[in-house]
């Protein structure tokens, strides 16, 4: 686990929801501020890994939540 969110991590997260969504998994990492980070935070929050604010900012809290996922 390198603390970034690539295709394998997106697949695992979306698989939790049995999602039939077509989603292009863009790579996000610390410092990213994208809509994909907001989705990542929402998914991690739903699974009780992320406790921070939903702010689209891939900071320390998002990093730790993803690492613990």
C-alpha cells in the first residue's frame, strides 16, 4: 500500500457497493484536489474509514483512511 488510489483500489472500493457504474479510475494521491478525491472520501466515510470533512482535498486524513482500507 503506497497511500495512493489507483485502478485496483477504485475497483475494491466500488465493489463494496456492487456498483454497475462505469467509472474511469483516475489516479489520485496526496495533494490531489479533484472530484475523484471527494468520491474517494465519500466511499471511505461510508465504510467508516474516513472521519474528516468531505472537502475534495487528499490530505493526511484521506491518506490514513485509504491506508487503513
